[in-house]
């Protein structure tokens, strides 16, 4: 299924308001997703990645318009003080190293996790038995 304005609004009903999220803004980020997201995303996940990308950028726009970020910079707040009262939180559970602006929204965090899962791949580590069999066969990597 190709992502459309209608399908995006069905899957993410929190963006259903055409007043708060006008069709041209949603369409802009839909178009940007097509040229920004990596072409290596499998067909089964491209729609989700596209929708998360749109939701992330629309949310950043709303945060920026409402003054939710400092000079357009967004990140989970780890501490805040108001007068003599201060509050600190551990944000490490909800942030990813290297994710940059994607840490700014829950949608961006989910998109980053999806993208990281696509590029990390697996690795082969032989079992002890396989390693010993390889060593017996005199393979150079079995030692």
C-alpha cells in the first residue's frame, strides 16, 4: 500500500485535524519522505517508516510553533528548575545515541529504532563444537 493523506490520517488519528495539520503540510512531509528515507527500507516497512517520518516532522512543527523547543532545538528534558524546586529525570531509556533530532519526538524515536534495525544486521559466531570441527579440518579461521 502506498501512503496517502487519507491512509496516514487513519493509521495516526491524532493527526486527523485538517485545521491543525493542513493537507498541504502533510503532503509536503509525505513527499519529503520519498526523497529522504533510505531506498534500502524493505517494502513491508516503507509505509510505517514514511508515516513515522511524517508524524515526527508534523510534531516538530507544532512544538516549534508553540515554543516547545529552544531556538528550534528539541530533545527530552533531563532536568528543570523553577525557583527553589528542581526535578531531574533519567532520559537514557527513551533516547538513542546518535539519533539527533529523532530523539525529539516519540515518532522520531520509533523511526530511528526501525532504521537502526535495518542496518545493524546479524553476525555469525560459531558454536564451540563448530569451532573445534573447523580447527580439526585445519581451517585458518577455526584456530
